[in-house]
C-alpha cells in the first residue's frame, strides 16, 4: 500500500540506509513495512537478511521479501528469484527462480532480465534457448546493465542465439568496458590487438589491458607487461614490463613467474639477480611450466642462483622431459647414451683404471645423479670405481619466449 506521505518517509529511511546508518534506518523501515509499504518491506527484508540495524534473521527476511513481491514490487520479485537461484535461505530451485525473475523482468527490472537470460542460456529452470537468452540480455543491456552487456557481447562472439558478429561483440564489450567490467576490458583489449571486429590498434589494446591490469586481473597484467617489453602500443620500457610481470607473478601466474625470472637472469629492466631468478623459476616450475623446470635444472647443474646440486638438476630436467620439453628430452637421451657408453667403455677396457679429468668430471657427476634417479646407483658405482672418460656437452638453454598469452575466456 503506497501513499505520498509514506513515500516521503520511505525516501528518508532509504537515504539513511544508503548512508549505512542502519540502526536509524531499520526502525523507520519496519514501521512503514508494517503499514504495507512495499519498498519498505523489501528494504527491511535486506536489513534482516544482512543483519543491518537488526539481528540477522533469515525467516523474517524471507517473510518481508514475499510480502513486497506479492505486491508486485519488482525489486523484491528479483530478490526472491536470486534467493531461489543461488539456494540462499531457501532450497535451490531454478524453476521458482525463473518464475520470480519473469515477474520482475516483465516490469523491466534489468537485473531480473539479465538473470533470466542466464537461465535461458544455461537451461536452468527453463528450456535452453540461446535466442531467448539474447532477447533478455539485450533488454537489460539497453538499460545499461553492465553484466548483460558483457553477456550479449559473448553471445555475438560465439554466435549463440544470434549470428556471429565480432563488430557487434566489440561494441557491447566496449559499453561494458567503459563501465569498468574487467573481463570486458580484457576482451576488448584482445580485440584491438588482433583486429577482431575493430581496426587493429596496439595503443588501444595496451590502454584496455592497462585498465584491466589496474583492477588486478593477472592475465591482463601479463599482456600489458608484454606490450611494454615489445613496445606494442606503448613506448618500450623494460622496467615497466618487469613491474607488471611481477604483479602477475605475485598472483601466481606461472607464465609471469617465468618471464620475471628471465628478467632477473638477464638483468632486463631490473638489477641482475640469479638467486631471485632461480626463486621465480622454481615457482613456475612447481606449477608445471616445462620451460621453467628445464632452466631450473640448468641453475642447479651450474650453481646459478642456487647451490650446485646435480641430483636436483636431474630431477627438474626429468620433469621437463616428462612433459615433452624438446631440449630436456634431448638431454635425457644424451644422459642415457652417456651411461651406456661409460658401461661399454669399462667392459672394453677390461676393468682397467684411467684418469677422469676435470673436463668430463661435470658430465660424470650428472650421469651419476641420473643413474641414482633410475635406481642404478650400485651398477654405476662399479663403473666409477673402474674409471671412465666420456665427453658430453650437457648445457642447453631455452630461448626467452616473446609470445604473449592467448586470450582466456572468463
């Protein structure tokens, strides 16, 4: 039940609520709710749901939401749909969620229209229907609903429910990006970089990667770093590249950890520091990056940034080889060959002893470590006791990758 006098009281109470003066707002809202004011009923429902100005009480929250929704208050209808969709304070029920979303959407509630689009897109509580999803996304997007704009762009990109249209996708990503949607900013940057749906523009790409990066998106930070490293759309700046690689690396991005390690190894944009390089290679290696595993093996083999440790070198070389890293596979093949040749040499010499000079000592130690990993320690001990002299070049490096990350679907 609404009247002008109560509407003014509600506006005052709502203003207090929006100022987070909940203890002052709650009693005013509840008094108006008791008088049947639908807006106050919905808002006091929020107070009980979140425990704002009153003791948190799910039962009372649901009661007030229902009273407001029964009066066809669109926001309350949306709220009930949201609760049923996510199973919050009620048992999850997509069909009931769709029922309430429909009621609110028909009153042009943009949040409800977007959720109804999601239900149609995913087939949750309704038959999966991409075309219907697009219709609802469009209704909400045209009202400026940020997530609906992103979802509509995605439909245009994938050709779901509408003809595939990269230009239209770019347009809607742009609208959402302007409102600060982080994934829209990232995808729009990728569109500009690739010239998809828009004219290729590295400066615009770097700008939008920058906006997403500032919001903390790790892959945007990585790609912005790549832009600075390569001078794509920005002035080449290794220090800035290192800074952005570091931000992404700190968030656990394995590719960024690898690149930051490379920067430390070369002293590129930051002071050369082998210990920090090894530290970041290790972080990436622990996440399964085969290139980092290979170079970490190299670090342990040569004592670069870490104490020299042939056993650990072999461990990391082996992990890289197991993932198919070409140089690691080649190295392990050489190691197997070296062990076989040393065994053959001992047999040919009839067990005679000969000197192992410094030039081959390194290879011998590596082979010994590898033999231990292959559970051949006792067999190889006999070889070394009798002596062996095999030369092998075991040093390989992976070139630094200059390729950026591929676009990730949010």
